[in-house]
C-alpha cells in the first residue's frame, strides 16, 4: 500500500514538474494593428496613395460646399429686396444645390471608405504574413491582435513593424 502511495505521489510530482516546465516554454506575443496601420511604411504608402487618388474630388467637394454657403449667405442678404417669387425660386435652387452637395459628399465618403478598406486589407494581409514569420522564427505559440490588457514584455509590434519596413 505504501509503495503504491509513494509511486502515485512520485508520478504526480513528476507530472506537475513537467507541466510547469512546459508552461514556461509557452510564448505569447501581442501586436497592435492600430500601431501597424500608423507606423508601417506600407500603411503610410497606402494612405498617401488614397490622398492622391481622392484629393481632386475632395477639393471639388469643398469648392461646392463653399459655393453653397456663399449662395445661402447671398440669399439671406438679398431676401428683403426680392419678390416672393424670386425668393421662393432661389430657395428652391439652393435646396437643389444642397441635395446635390449631400449626394456627392455621400458618394465621396462611400468611395473613400471602400478604397480605404481595399488598401488596408492588403496592408493587414502583409502584416499577418510577417507576424507568422516572426512567430515561427522566434517560436511564439500564440500571437494576439486585440486585448483589454497586455504586459508590454509580450508586445512584438515593433519587431513586426521593423520586419514589414525591411521587406519590399
């Protein structure tokens, strides 16, 4: 009976020691996708590309908004001297201009969001490939992208950004 108890205790201690040893080998990493989108060269290049692609339309939209504002202010100034028919016609025209402006602004925002999603999806795919490479090279068992709290010693974002910026 004592031999069985000693053997069981020995086995339990061995398993416990084995579990502790393997638990210490388990490596966890964390990356901040927000930081990658801000600091990685590919993300900066995507942002520059989008700005160039949409700058003309954005300027046109701003000009249209300024014209609309100027027309609205002119109507307010001129309203006391206009006949009822003229005032109603100019209000209708202003209303149509506003609808057109709102439509163009909405289309611009939709197009910009769609392109931004396309570009940043490519950045994210590249970042994920680099994360896998870093994880395999440095023998991480788990890499998280989002967490409520993470100890800074587990943050490998800087390594990933350097790897992304170093590769073409």
